[in-house]
């Protein structure tokens, strides 16, 4: 379920955000006659009015892997449709970042190919290297930290949070507060992550966080793989894709997931659900936005990006308990939704740190090579 996500080195600015209170061949053209599929800014598309007009003429936007309860995407999609009169078709809402990349390749040239993507950072970086993503700079591009974006705008960090441990007090009377705690016998058949870390979501981040909790580092994710191997050997690891549904069924009383999803997704289904950031590991990261280089609706794709990085779009992510990349700017400018910011899960003290692209790639390779043997499927 959902996408692999890795950290980005956006230290100083991200620290403020994370600790705040919180188709191929398309010829869509602007009124100036320019090919919007080649536009790298709204200005190159003829300006925002021309971009909006072209997007409305297309009338459709194809998104992929955006569950309604993930970072407030249900509301974001409806708000965009209402604002611009453009219909959004979201494919494979519970898919992975790899599914998104596969869709770009397999559906190239087709009207149903994804226009835009919301990817784990390692996938975004590779997609840019492979020439799959279009360069585009939104109006607020210069406000986004340099390390939180591709220099040409082929991907840009969007929202993030911390790896956390969630639990159901009714089934877990003595709650875990660390990765070390999760090995206790009392948690037999209780602990899950949200899928296979070679493909999906916070699963990869959970392994990275476990490594940090067990004397590993951004250069050494091996202790994280070893931790989950041990968790399985003692009988505590539940080999299913953890989700709000498995929590409700009682199958996974303890779930390692992003703090904002614990808060926005699980707690909406299980009001008593509690969330803690593990005391022995603090791992934070962002997802990334990107445009398919052969998007069938290039104007709508670019308008979607402008919307997401506007004050309105950033605050909508914030309302999903996620920390938008421009949160420091919203706070500074007085445009932040203060009520939503105040509801953010408490962040650890100190500045978060992030692995480099090279460290992420190396860690991903280790997990891909060892996970099946060490833990399974």
C-alpha cells in the first residue's frame, strides 16, 4: 500500500517545517500558440489565465495512487475540481511508487496515462534520470529549499512527516515507545508496516528508522533489516499490509507508519488510537510531486502543480496533518491555517537530518537484495 518515500537533505528550512506548531504527442497550446507540454513555467504557457483556460479546455486530469484519506487528498481533489471545473480520474489509489513509474512507461501515448505523480523521493530521482518527468517550476518554486527539489523542477518535495508507532490502547495496555520495545513478548502477532519496503510506503522508512534505532546510520541500513528479521523470528511481526482496515479488524494492533497518516487515517476509524514517535529513532522525510513528460493533459498537469504549491493547496495538506514543504513560509507570511498547524503531532526536539541521494540509493539496494530472504514477501 502506497509509495516508497525517502528523506531529502533540507535541514534548516525543513526543521522549521517539521517542528512548527504545529500524453506523448500532446499539442495543447496556450493563447500565445506555445506548446504547453514544453512549458517550464506558467509564463511560458502564456500566463496563469492562459494556463487555466487551456486546462479547462482539456477538462480532465489523470492522477494515480492518491487515496482520499492520505494527506487530505480527497478534499484536495474535490477542491481542485470545484475551483476549475476539471474532472480528476485517480487510478490505483492504493498503489505504490513503482506502480506509478510502470504506468508512465506502459501507458505512454494513451489518454489514460497519468498526468502527474506523487512519488517517494528515490523514485522521483530515478524517474528524472530516466527522462520520464517534465521540468516545471511553479510560482513558489524559488521559496522551496534547493535540496528539496530538482534544479530544473522535474520533481519537488511536497509534504512529509515522521515515522511513528501507533497502537490501540484496548489491545495494547502497555504501549511501546521505542523500536526496542517492539521486541517484547507481549507484542506477539501485533506489529505491522504498510507493505513491502522494496516497493511501498513508510515500509522503507520504517526499516531506515529501525536501523537508526539499532546503531545503524544513513550509510548503514543493515541493522534495520536485521531488526525486522528478529521481529519476525520472535513472532511479533505480522506479514500483512498494515492499514486502517487491519487496525479495525484487530489484525494489526500496532502499526509503524507516518505520523500524519496515523493521525488522519487511523484515528478517524479508531478514535482511541494513540501515536508516538519512537524515542530511539527520529526519521523524517518528504514525498515529491512530478509531471509525466508525456502527460496526455499537460495544461491540467501544470495547473495541478500550481494549485498544490499555492497557499490554498499547502494549507489543505496541512489540514491532513501533513507538514507541507512551504510551511515555514506560510508561518512567516501569516497565511498558515493556525488551527490545522496546532493539531500537528508533536515533533522531536532538535533539527531532523536526512540521507543524501547516494545514501538513499545504496540503502534501497540493500533492502531490495535482502528483504525477501530476511523477512519474506
